[in-house]
């Protein structure tokens, strides 16, 4: 199946625009420059409104997931990183379930797999744009406006894919997906802390309460209508510290250099072995369920009629909520439908009102985080066999054991499967409670952003170490 699968995408891979792999060593300063440039371009696109869209006529199908998808409603980044993450999720699942077989050690297969994933992301971009337009997300449109919107989103989709590829190919640090998510979360936290509009920012509201007798400072500890509160700020800080502690907790395997007697080292494996990747993949899955659920079962769906209403209500029965200020509407699933149990309780009020929903959501979330974490480990070079080969290639071995990748792999298998399960449980539970306790941003988004910032700090430290000591590049997994 490998040949047929890659052959199908091959013509599209050839015509897709591509960022070439650097043929020289890119300096740390240059990587910082390209990373900053990619972020600036994305932020500019996030503030350019779509031509031909009337804001008050729109329906926001991704309202709850905007931060996680790094998207801005009604702008060139309307789709955000959704197509990229969804394409990656589907391709990784196909590879991990062995439906397709790709030899990742073969440069040709690896390049074709990466190219196919990019082409698939482009297909999904086109598909999502068409679904948006047909599903009425932009309201009633003329043919001319439809064409303009399609071309704008198609162009921005290509640019976002190339920005992500620019960083992934080694010109920058990390990935575009991670960078854009972290920036969106940081922006929302800043907005909820310092926004002057209607005293939304909790810091601004607190200082106003000190001078305005009409504002009760005690009420700011817990505000309703999803307004940021002091308790939400404490929750955000608490989640940040907990995640950093988990990210810093490691299992260390002793190592020794084969060629230098007495020279020892350690191979650290984080407790959060796959970090925030499962959360990103699960939320990409949820985003697609919610998006297509609203298209199929929403109040404006063309599938609704007296014969199908009962069945569609079981999939998604929605309440339409206005965002206010001429910003259009968004839909929230009502109790009893399937999509209701795929959205977390937003705040303690919702959690206490329906604890059964919370239990079901958390159970599904933990299960998916563990399963997708396992798949990711297999296809991303984090499996025991990959780490064992990396240790052997760096000229190291485990003291007291023969220098063999099979022996090292067997030792690593004692730890890695357990770490994957613990990773899935910890990140799912923390994400759930961050949402339920009213953090200053999406709980899942907060968790993802903290992990991304921590990963970036580690990547920068590795880059600086590799620049000073080039011989360490193999051991740091940077070659």
C-alpha cells in the first residue's frame, strides 16, 4: 500500500510550493530572525479582515476552539492551523495503525510522507473553505463574494502551511503550529488581565475598584458571564507552576561513553514524555467533530426536516448565542446530545450543574490522550527502538550491559509505555480542571502554551549548546 499511497500524492507534491532544507548550518541568531519573521507575518494576517464578509451575519463554528487553533474570526487566519493539525493527525493515525506503511528511515519515503501530509493539509483547507461557505458561516453571500473569500482563505492557507514548514525544515526554532498557539494564548491572557474595555481585564478592574465605591472588590474574586476573575488568575498561575514542575520531572538512565573509560552521562526522559502533543491532536479531533456537527445538525443545516430532526438532535442540539457588538453568533450544544459530552464544562457552575457530563468528558479525553500519545511516539522518533539507536549512534551505552540497540530498547520499554500513560492522564486532568476552574484562557490552550514555552526554552538551550560544542549535536538529537 505504501507505493500506491505515495504515488497518488506524488503529482501534487511536485507542484506544491516548498521550503528547501538548509544546505548549511543555520546560526542561532538567524533561526531567531526567521522565527520572529514567521510570527510577525502570522500576526499581520490575523488582523487583516476578510473582504466581502459582514461580521454581524456570521456564525462562529470554532468559537470555543479559536485559541487552540490559533485562528481569528473573520480574518485571513479564519482556519488557523486546523488543516495542518488535522492532516497530521490523520496521516499519523494511518501510519500508526499500519494502514499505510512508510519506511521513515528511507529519505525518499520520509520526504514523500512529509510532502503528502502538506498536500493533504491543502486539500483540507479547500474542503473547510467550501464547508464554511455552504454551511452559512459567513451568512448569505453573492457569487462574487464567495469567490473572493475562497481565494483569500486559500492564499492564507498556503502561507500558513509554508510558515510552519519554514520553521520545521530548520530555518527557525520549533514549529509554526506551536509558535502560533502559544502566541494566541499569551495574547488572550494579556487581554483578560489588562483590557480596558468594560473593565474586562481583572487587573484594571481591581485598580478601578480601589477608587470607585460602586465596584465591590470582593465580587472581583469570582465574576460571572465568563469574565476574568481573581480566582481565574490564581488558577492560571497554579496550573503554570504545576505544569512546569511536571515538565521538569524526569527519569534518568545512566550512560557511559564506549571510547572514554570513566566518562559518564545520563539520558533524561521527562515524566510528560510526549508533552502537549496528545492534547493538540485530541482537540483537532474535537474541533472537526464540532465543526461538522454544526454543519450537519445546526439550526441552519440543510439536512434538517421533520423526519431527521430527532436523529440530528441526538448528534447536536444547539443554542444560538450572540457575541454582541455586531460580532455575529456562535452555537453551544445543549444537554443530551453527543457533542455536549465532547465539550468541557466552562466554569464551576457548569461543572456542578452536570457532574455526569464532566465524568464522561474527562474519561473520553484521558483515553484519547493516551491512545494518540502512543501513536505519536511510534511515528515521531520517540519509540524505544528509535531512542536506543540514537544512544548507540552517539557512542554511548548503559553501564553493565552489552552495547546493543536491542538490549537498550528492552530496558527503555520498561519506562516509556508507562510514561505515555502517565502523560495522557496528567495533561487531560490538568486541562479539564483549568477549564472548570475558570482560567484566564482556555484550559487546554493554557496547558498547550505552557508546554510549548517550556519546549522552546529547551530548544533554545540545545541550540546554544550545539553552537558552542558542535560535537554534541548527535547526542542532542539535532542531526
